[in-house]
């Protein structure tokens, strides 16, 4: 795995890139097989003071205060530990009641993402559903590696063979996160439009930002030796590609694509329909036609926030494949006005194009100059006109902020310089503070100013 990790940090040519893809595919299949029959031992199995339950992060190899960070009550780093408790709140129970699910804390439709909902036969003696999203939700069922992963002879490669999920891989991490932060075909891991109508928050995903919010490790010498150095631009870009693939894969399944007579509106851009409705002559239309979506006026557009971001990054990181991806995206939107068969065929082509980009971007590393170029592309003349809707615009702001932070970590921008332009970035955030007040032109102007202030630091 160390060799594979090294290959993800620097371009090693087409042949090695292909071998890497095959290696990772076989690795993921092995991990999936190990976790399929593995036993989930529970958070308490990781909580000893000689393991991950210390009060101070002073361990020699890993911090060893990971449990404290996971349980942090004051910020988002503790959100996973609170996920089950959210179900028992007034809002959680109101959503479950509206949907006829009974108690939210016992509803399979909720537990798939608000807890490590392991099958009954795979729960160890210390497993507790009330732990919420525990260690094994992300790292995999631990019965195969718990007793050996810390031993002196143990290697990261061997731990993975025993079922540990290789989260240092951008593709593997995205797959795990997307299960709940977008949805999957697994039981209880899909947020339907009725759930959102009942009060569930809209789903949005950005891999590097979400990873930062859950950070419980130090990227020290030991981490780099075992797993490789994190490339934040790569993590962000691959996350965009994997999100598109997950969305289109689920959309292509009949059981997810429709809800009775209606399409499953979860896949569409919420705010394209949820706008203020006025029946008077002074009504001001806020909708803008999108140059990359050849759809009929008034049709709800497929949520393309990740498609827009991947298009921007593809033109910088994989220009030879960018045109193919853009054409597939346009064809997909256009197929919406033709029929289910044509739309699924177009979805599969777009899925394949996104997958090709994900593999290319996973097989190399990127410099600070590349991050600057991607920021410029997002706010540039080719992409900026596509920010006509709230969801795509919020994704763009997160991208700018994520890539700015990556430049700070790379040492290309100092912390002080980043703080000096924070006001520009915050104005872009303010432009998407609320869908009710969102105005496309004002947002594009704010995003352009933020990008220009970052470019000035190059």
C-alpha cells in the first residue's frame, strides 16, 4: 500500500496508472469481502487509555486521543458521535412521525446513517447502536484487525488485508463518506424527497472539507511513511468525480429513480422549484437559463453542483478528457426532455466519463500552482456563467475556501496573507447565506472578487 500511496502523489505514466487502478480495485474488493462477514466490536473496543482513549494527543505513533475528538460536544468534529442522539430530538421524531416510521431511534430508514447499523449477527459484545456513527462506520468491521493492528510486526498493508478500510485513498474515502453524505443502495442510506419534505436537511457533499471537519490524526513523518502525504486538491477533485458517479449510479436504478408517478426529486435541484411564487404583474423572475443545460424552460434541472466543479477541474487537470465529460453532461441534461431510456443511457455515459476523470486524478499529485489554476477556472469566463442556481453556487464557495486552505497547507500562502483576504471569501459566503436571498449575478461578482484576491497572492 505504501507503493500505491506513493503513486498517488506523483505522475508515474499511463502504464503505472493503469496498474494502480487495478491494484486499488482488487484491494477494495478484498476489504469489502472482509467487512461483509466481519464483526463490529463497538466504540468501547477502541477506547482504552493505551489505545485511542487518552485525554491528550501525545501518542508515539497515533495521537491516541481520537475518542475525545470524536466525542467533542462543541464543534462539528463530534457530529458523528451525536448522530444517533439527533434522532431523539423533537425535530428527529417529527420527521419520523410525518413519514409513519414510528420511533426515529428504531427506524431502519434512519439508522442506516445515524448509527453504525451493523446486522444483528455481526454485533460484538461491546457494540452499542446508541454510539452513533462509530469508528467502524468509516474504518470497517474490526474483528479481523482489532487485535493485531497495533502490534509491532503489523503493517498498514496487512491491516487492510484484514479488513481495515484504506481511507488514505481518495476514492475509498469518498465511497465511505458518500454512503451517508449522498446515499447508497444499502438499507437505510438514501434520503428521499418525502424525507426532505418532512424536514430532513438537504444533502450536500465536499470530501476535503468534510475530512477536515473530522480530522483526528496528525500528518507526521510516521503517517506519511505508512500512508503517503495528503494531496488536498486531489482529495477535493476526486470527491467531486465520485459524487457524480454515486448520484448517477443510484439514478439509473428504477427503485431509486421514481416515487410512484413522479420522479424522485431528491436528484434534482431543490431551489429550482422551491422559489417564491407571485401571482401579480410586478413579479420578477429570478430564474436564469443555464448555458450548460439544454433543457426546456420550466423543467426542474438535475442537481449538477458536482458536475460544474468537475468540469472546472477537468479543464486544468485532465484537459484531454474535459471535452468528453462536458459533452456527456450536456447530453445528459438534454436527454431529460426525451424519455427514461434515453436519460439512463446518457447517465451511464456521463458516469463513465466521471469515472475516467476520477482514475486519472487519483493517479497523480498536484502543486500549489495547480490549485491557483483551479481557483481561477472555477471563477473564470467558461464556468462562472453556469452559477445560476443556489446549490451549484454553494459548492463553488466551498471549493474556493477548500483550495485556499490547501495553498496554506502547502506553504504557498501564509496564514497571515490568507487572513488578509478572508473578507473577500466571506462576501462570497454571504452571497449564498440563504436561498431566499440568493441572486445569481451578485454571487458571480462576489465569487470573482474572492478568486481575484487569491490570485493576487500567487
